[in-house]
C-alpha cells in the first residue's frame, strides 16, 4: 500500500515534458548535416572585434571529420588563400559557428583526405619548375636578338 502511494506521487518520465537548453546550438540540425570528407562547405564563423560581432565565411574542402557527431566531434576544412594553404579545425557544436552550408558533395575513396596537402605542394613545385624553365628559355633568345642588332 505504501509503495503504491509513493509511486502515484512521483510523476513518470512520460508525463514530464521539460527540455533543458545546454547549448545555444541546435545540435539535432548539426548532426543531420552528415558532413563527410570531400564535401565543400562554407562555415559562417562569429568573430568579435571591438565589442561587435560579425560573421566571416570560411569556404573550403573537408579533409577529415573526427569523432563523428559526438559532443567532442570536429571537422577540418582546407582552403587556398593567396596561393597558401590554410586549414582550420572547427568543433561541430561550437557556438562560435553561426551556420554550416554544404555547397558540394564529392564521392571520395578515403575518409581522411590528408594526402591532398602533398598533392597541392607537388602541384606548386611543378608550377615553379615551369616558371624557371620559361625564364631560362627567354634569356638566350634575348641575348641572340641583341647580338644581331649589334652586327
């Protein structure tokens, strides 16, 4: 009889409809994005300057998503700015991220695309080699032209 009266006084979990707001971020929405390596994303980041907050976009390729959609999950975005590769690691549920837009999805064969760093460096080296060869080719032609005008 005592057990029954105590049980009647304690509300069941079905009856309680309270929700707790732990973070200002909509975690369900971020988890549903389903970001993967190879996706091109635009991350709108909140930046505070002189007491004001502004939004700045960081658009690039996702190299890696670590720890999935757990509380400590992160994703690494790489972009090339002024010929220099820039990478940023963003926590998925960071309140400093206003929104994440997936611009393009690409089919990739690996989960982590760290090999793109070397691929980009190799491409730059190839371009530098071509520039050096072009300068060497141009120099002898000028010398030959100057010799003809001197005669």
